[in-house]
């Protein structure tokens, strides 16, 4: 993980599926859990989804709030 990955979580939107257009940081935990079970997409999107899954699973979503306010 790099520092700018956290900023990307509050600026990149989901490009497909049920939550298309929603910020990665705003995806529901059950959707992130589904990706964790079925496999994350390749590339940057998969890396960001995996990071968001870890943050959600460990109750760390609140760490993104200061980044939202800056953006």
C-alpha cells in the first residue's frame, strides 16, 4: 500500500456492477466480502477493493474521513 492509495479510495468510483458509480470507500461490506471470496479484479481496481475490504473488516473506515474533507 502507498499513501496515495487511501486518497484513491475516496476519489475512484466502481466502474461496473450493482454499485457502478459509487466511491470505493462507500461500497458496502457484504459486497467487499463477496469479492474477497470470489476473487478481486486484476490491476489497480482489485488492489483498491482489497485494501477497502481490509479497512472495512478491521473497522478502519473512519480513517478516510479527513481525506474526504480535503477532497
